């Protein structure tokens, strides 16, 4: 019975707002022979989008809180199934790796040496990048210090020239003009 329900579900395309009502009416006809429990069981076994599950349960006459609960249950069940499959696959891979490591200890030692060399190379690369960044920062500091010293010296010269220019409006104007620049 589930196999024929699955064949009905496999025909469900991506559901959009414009096709939702049309999809629900098709599903009503195709799912009329199946009980709600059979449909719930089948949907929990499949990876359906939320819109697809909503259309299926709407076609079976659910609405409101019942519809929301059925859709959430179906999507949660599918997610749990995927997580279980992934966990089992990871477990099998870990067991296979462990068996390979036990069978080939020289390969493990070689891999460990390779990892150590790779880690050391990465460390050296990071150290070199940090050294280069420090050199660049030092050069920027020296250039900025020189620039500040030049501006301070120019200010002192203009300040002295302004003091000497007292009484001479034209010269005072020129010194103030240079200060603004």
C-alpha cells in the first residue's frame, strides 16, 4: 500500500502558490483510497518540501492546528531519517578508517609526519606574513613621523615669521595664508 502512495507522491512537482489548489484537488482524487494514517506513514518516509506535505494533508481534509501538526511531524520524521542515515554512514566510515589504521601502522606514521610537516609549514608561513606586516607598519610609522616633524618645523617657521611681521599687514597676511595651507 505504501509503495502505491509513494508513486502518487513522486508525481508531486514543486508547488507554487498558483498551483497549490490544483495540486490539492489532484491529490484528493489520488489519495481517496488511502487512510490518513497510511498517508502520514508514507510522508514520514519521504523527504518532502513543506509545501508538498501541506498539499497532501490538505487533500486528506486536515486544516488548522491538525494540518500544522501533521506537516511538522512529516518534515521532522524525514529529517530524523536523514540524520540517522548520515550518522550510520559516518560510523561505518570511522570503523573502516580504524581498521585501515590498524592494518597499516607505517601508513599512519607517514600520515602523521606529513601532517606535522604541513602544520610546521603553515606556521612558518603565518610567521612570515606577520613579520612582513610588522615591517610595513614600521615603515608607515617612520613615514608618518617624518611628515609630522616636517609640519611641526614649518609651523614653527611660520610662527616665527608671524611674530617678526607685526606691524606689516601684507607680510602678516602672507604668513597667515601659508598657515592655512
